């Protein structure tokens, strides 16, 4: 059975507003829908690709690995990914590691 817990939205840091004000200053956060909190299945780890910020590195986009939540659920195993050594990013690019999908663990 999967246990779901609620955490503070990493993308907007719980404010519920778009942190980059791309649409407008009052735009709601697209990750949590303005609630400031998101549901995540346990167990989970900090997203290696975005370092838990919920923001894709070198951009202002929602991290595609954790969908902006800043954490990723780990259901099968928790070994450090041999492809990226836990960084979650592919070498020579800012794209998520193909081996672990950007989680940093496999
Ligand atoms: Zn949010
Ligand atoms: Zn992420
Ligand atoms: Zn990896």
C-alpha cells in the first residue's frame, strides 16, 4: 500500500504563487495550484536533478523529474545511480540522467 504525505511545494516554496511571475504577479503556482502544498508518495528522496528546488537547472521551468515538487518517490531500490553518481543530471548536458530518470537513485 502506498502511503501519501503532504509536503511544502518546492517550486513556490509554499507561497502558492508563480515564483517567476511569468504570467503575472498574482499567477498561481502551476505545481501546487496555489495551495502551497503537494502530495507525494512515500518513501521519497530529494530530487537530485533540481537539488530539491523544483526548478529545472539553468531555466525557469518546472523540473521535469519531480514535476516541481522537489522530491521524487522511490519505490524500487535506493542505490546511487551509476550513470550520474547521484547528481541526477547527464554528463555534458542539463538533461535528466537517462539511467535513473533524474532521480539520482535506481
Ligand atoms: Zn507551488
Ligand atoms: Zn526536480
Ligand atoms: Zn542517474
